[in-house]
């Protein structure tokens, strides 16, 4: 991606008309927040009346999204309880059940909705699919979910680490299934040194399970020889008494930072809530959209992909995705480019947006992205 390209581009029109104008395979990541079939929204005349009508509305749009998505790309779609089951089946059909990545629960309303009968709903869903799972470059991990408290040990120069058994604790891996990983090491339980050959003060150490049965190491002999300083020999107490064993020094920060797999429940304190999203939008252009998504939610999605991706939001709403892309680029020096699409549906008479002089929902998106370009940077291209 060229740095001269604006971080944001806005295309006005129905996404079913606009998406075919984009080059096939030109998008790396899609985040979509479609109408939820509640009958209360104003975008796309959101009064479907039935599951079948909503699915009929979504199917051609998801087909068009799949067409522009690169083979290595991924798509994330937000949805609530009303249509999550139908959307899951529809995305299985369009993208392929084998390309399913996750169904994430997003805690967007920590207090829970207090109106109406039944439970106080405090979550929505995020469905994630790869375009082609074999080629997908998505990394479902994040440095933000790493807890420094899990690394209680510290070197004299302040580096944090923990000890992990070098032995593979999964009993599926044993001398029968992985014979090349069962070999003797030599370690000094006093000084901690570990090697693949005997040395003064060393004892022979072979991998065993807790019950004494033979096990295998997680590292090969060449890797051990490459990283001897990341290993330590210690005395442990087992069922048969004390014995020497080998542990890996697992560092909190190594090779540019540590990441941890993302869980499938995302809390409001991690990604923001509807309340924080309203506050973000209000700070930029006023309270002109009822249920925007927080930029933190989209930024977590962005963090699963490379820093130079082309992002598409076919239901741009208030422009959260473009805002999140600008914030991410400003924070890490990335060159992400976001294409936002929104329709020219009129805003509801008497709504905050209409009273603010925003005649269409596209006006809301355009106004926010203009403010983002002015306050965060990165420019804006309008079409």
C-alpha cells in the first residue's frame, strides 16, 4: 500500500449497487454491521417483517462481499439474537462452513437492556469467516490480552518470564507417535545449564510424564542447541521422589512482543460499549446516531490482520470503521485503507441527525469521516 493513499474513502449509494464497482479480490478485511431486523432503524428501510425477507436482503450483499474479498481475507459481521441463527446458516452457505472462524459474544451493554420483558440482554454477536481458511492471514491473537502477572519471574536486567516444562504434556505425543523428540538431555540442577551433550556437573535427563511413563520434548535437538540460554535445569518433586527436569524460560517480551489467543467473549472494558461509542461520536459531530459501534471493537478486529490491509465496511452507519482505521494507523504507523459505503436513505424526521441538518444516513458517515480526517489525520476521498 502506498502511503500517499488516503486512509479513508467514502462511497455513497446502496451497497448492492456500489460493491460491483470494486475490483474482485481487492479487499483484505470486511467488517459489516447490517440492519438487525428490529423495525426501528432508518437505514435501508429496516422493517423486514420476517426472517425470510431479511435473509433475502442479506444474501446478495454477502455474495457481493465475497466477490471483492481476497483469498487471504476475512469477514466479520455484527448481529443480535433476532437473526444470528439465520445469519450463521447464510454465511455457511455463502462463505462455506469450513471457513467458519468464530462466533464471538460481544458485551456491548454491560448493564443490560432494562426495557421489555425477559432477561436484561447485555450482548450481541460477531460472526467471523475466512474467504479461504487455508490461505487466510488472520492472526486470532493480540498483545492486549497478555497478562504480565502470568510471568512472575524476573532477570537482573528486568526481563519478565515464567518456567514452562520442556516436556510435551499432551499424551498424544510420546516416543511412539513422535520418536525423534525422545532423547536424553544433560542438565546441571545447581547452575541450571542445559546441553545436548554431557558436561562437568551434569546429569542425564529424559522426558517422562508424571506417572513415570516415557514422554517427548517440545523442542527438537537443533532448536535446543540454538537456544540453550532459554532453558534451565531444576529439581522437581514427582510421584517417585525428586528428579531433575528441564524447563523453558518463556519470556513476556520476545522478538517484538508477545501475543495471546483471543477468547470468544469480548468484554466492554476491553473493546468499549454502546455508551462509549455514543460518546466518541458525540465528541466528533454530536449525538446523531442511536447505536454506533465502539472503535475499540473494530480496532480489535483490525489487530488480527497486517497493518497495510484494505478494509471494507459495506454498512458504514456512523463511520465507526473508518474512524477506527485512522486511530489504528495513527497509533502504530500502519497504512490501512478503509472503504466505507452508506446509502442515501433519508434520516427519520425528528431524529437527532435530522434536527442537526443531516438529511441522509450518508451525510452522517461523511460528516464523521471528515471530522476524523481533520482531527486524527489520513485524509478522506469522496466518491
